[in-house]
C-alpha cells in the first residue's frame, strides 16, 4: 500500500457522486449528538429509564421531536432502548452526564461549539484569518480551554507516559503544558522525576487545581511564560512540547526550537507530540489534514506539519539524533508517533558515539524506521 492510500476513520476517498453525497450527509449524526448535548439530555436521563412522554415533559420539548432524536441516539449506541423506554449507555451516564464525576463538560462544550464555527469556514478561507471570537490571553477563555484540554487527554496521558522511557531524567519541562495532564502522568510514572509546567497564568491556575488532587503533584512546579517571546529560564533533561506546534507558523516553531535547545542539558531530549503528516504529499493521516482547518478557523498562523519538515527545522536549530517514537495503536494522542530530538551531548559522549563505542540496537532500528517518513 502506498502511503498516500492511507485512510483515516472519518471518511472514504471520494470518487463517485454517491461517495460525495455520503461524505456531505455525514453531518447528520454529529448534529443529532450535538442537539442531545445542547438539550442536556444525558444529564436529564441520569440513571433512570424513561418513556418518551415523561422525558419530553421533563426536558420541555415535543414528543415527536424527542422520539426521533432518541431513536437515533439509541441507533448510534449512546442511549439504550428497551421496548418503549430509553436509558443511558455507560458513556451517556458518565462522561456526558453533568451529575457524574467523570463528566467532561468543558471539552464537550468546546467541540460542540465548533459546529457553528465550521459553518463559517468560508469566511476564514476568504480572509486567511481566524474567526473573531477567541481571545487566547483572556483568563476566562483560557481557564475553560485548559479544563477542556484536561478532559481531552486524561485517559491518553498515562498511556503515553507508560511508553516513554525517562529513566535517568531528573527534570522535565512541559512547555505549553496547559493543565499539566501530561506532566502529572510523567510524574506518576517516574517517582524521582521533578516537572515544571509552563504556560499562561490562567492555564497554570487550572494545573495547580488538578495537581493538588494528586500525590505526585508535590513534584510539579509552575512557570508563567510567553514561550514564543521569552527565553526559557533554567535547564532540563527533557522538554515535552505537546500540541503546541500546530498553533504556530514554521518560523515561530523554528525560533522555539532554538530556545528549547538552549534550555536542555547536554544530551537532553525534546519530545514533540503533534498531528504530524506522514506521507510524501502531506495529506495523511486524514485527522492531521482536517485539524489544519481548525487551525485556520482559530489561530492566526497555525497549521499542521509533516514529520519530515519538522525534522529539518530541528536539525537547523542544532538538534541531533532525531527519530520517531512509536506508541501502541489505540493509545496515541495522534497517529504515527512522537518526534524525539536530542541536544548535542558532552564532547566525550559525542566522540564515543562517532567512534561507535556507544551503541544501542534498539535506538538504531527505531532511528532507521523514523527516517523513512
Ligand atoms: C492545545 S493546548 C495543549 C496543552 C497540552 N500541552 C496538551 O498536549 O494537552 C496548547 C497550550 O499551549 C499554550 N500556549 C500556546 N501559546 C503559548 C505561549 N505563547 N506561551 C505560553 N503558552 C502557550 C496554551 O495556553 C495551551 O495551554
């Protein structure tokens, strides 16, 4: 299979008119789900079973409208239908239910609000500019967005942390770390590690609230900083740069890489997690191409980038030994791996590597696989 033939889960390649119709009308189920969330339907259903007339009275909508909505929600699996009654699925009763501790309200709010924004896509296509409503530095917006990021990654972060070997690392900087969900996962996995989460002040307030509920939170420090305009104080063994690359332009990221290199100890590692494009034409994974549309709608200069171009920026900045770290399928934040780059080691280490006296077959095989992308 050629890399360009890879398919994402969202849609098929469109060749016929029927394919096109199916792709366009795929908006129907998302709209049904969003209507249910706008109605707080999963919260209203809670742990009970409901007939349509009772539920319609409770949520104050028409019986006809609710019957058709609920039938579709049951068809999709988020509600369960038995005879004439409906109840929540496990997902509906937990993550979608505002009365449950696992409710992911801020993230649901963020992604459902995108429905209206995507409806204005042509405005951004014409202007090349984001829609007008997001204020990245406005504290209320930042707070809600930061909780949304926590809800987005709270299950993924421990799985990623379990697969990244930080043995020997004493310090980690979570750059643009938002809620610090990843920093907390690395701390929980590595009992002697100390981490610093660096972000805007309103994001750090959320990170502090989350860390205060974890034992490992005592090993987390906070660094308010504009990472694009200010130097990074201190030096670290590892810098974790997750989901920030796509917010900025190639030039911004190249400058950031130079700052990051200056903040790494010799031989230290920069780990970049993002929606990398991996095929020669820069089209796939599908999710990475579609995510660029969000960057058009919500950022001034953001985009998604190929692993190959990011690797070139890293080398220009002075990083060495760049490779792709593969995560197990189904555990990833984004498909196809995390980029790792090293700051040049001490002279002795670099000499030893060049003369071949430091060898790691695992490193070398991963490195070779990584360079094909
Ligand atoms: C999409 S979130 C990612 C959060 C977290 N790293 C993750 O992977 O879930 C991007 C984060 O980068 C932060 N960020 C973006 N630009 C920044 C800047 N110039 N200075 C400090 N933080 C910034 C945002 O405030 C936000 O918390």
